[in-house]
């Protein structure tokens, strides 16, 4: 996987990162969250860089069969295939479209990362892969329809921090 130009050769945290989640993607999340019910579901986020420190979620994969009421671990093979399809659709324009991060639901808990979530994401960016940063989006439905989300940035060798999620 190619790196975004955003963090290439840098471990710095940007001053202000914004992630846009269009209404069409919010609607898709709601559909999958209703199907998932009380089980955690998740996948990967695929994004477009629309400006300096500004990304838009344009697609996401879903694994709605593996999770339990309090745990989710994604299937690497399934999501790798989804990422390859995304690259084909976007003409492998890695400077504009790329892997953005991970997402999963917390149907019964707050939209904040658990200790396991933090450890998993930090190992992703501090690991052997060429991923200098990754977004973690945690979502849930409140009262069966209200979409709640928490968005966090994980950067190589830096403490994670919340980031802005807009429409």
C-alpha cells in the first residue's frame, strides 16, 4: 500500500485533522448497525484526501458476522479484497484515494476507544507496515436511530487524539 502524501516521511501530528462523513455513508452505517443489533461489527475505512489535513470517507467495508456483544476483530483477507476493489475503482490514485483507517461499533458502550482498541490501533501504526497514521471511527445507534460517532487519530510514535467528524 502506498502512503498518503499527508504524513509521508513524517511522524508529526497535524494541527487540525477533519474527517467528513457524507450523509450517504451515514445512512449505510445506520443500515449495518441495525442489522448488527447488539453485536459489534466493523471494517476498514477508505478515504479521499480533499485538502490539507482534510479527508472524506468515500467507502467502508463491513464484517457483520464475526463480532460479539463486546468484541470485534476484523478478517484481514475479506477487507484486503475490499481495499483492492476500491483501488481498482479509483484508478490506483494513491495520492488521492487510500486506506484511511478502521471502524467498529460499540452498540452497548460509549463511542470511545477501549484499552484493546488503543493497543490494536497503536500497534498498527507502530508496526512493520508502511502506515504512519490511521483513523479509528467508533459508531453506534442510540435510541435505534440516532447516529453517534467518535473519531480518533493514531500517528506513529505519538499519543492518539480525537479529531473532528463533519458531514
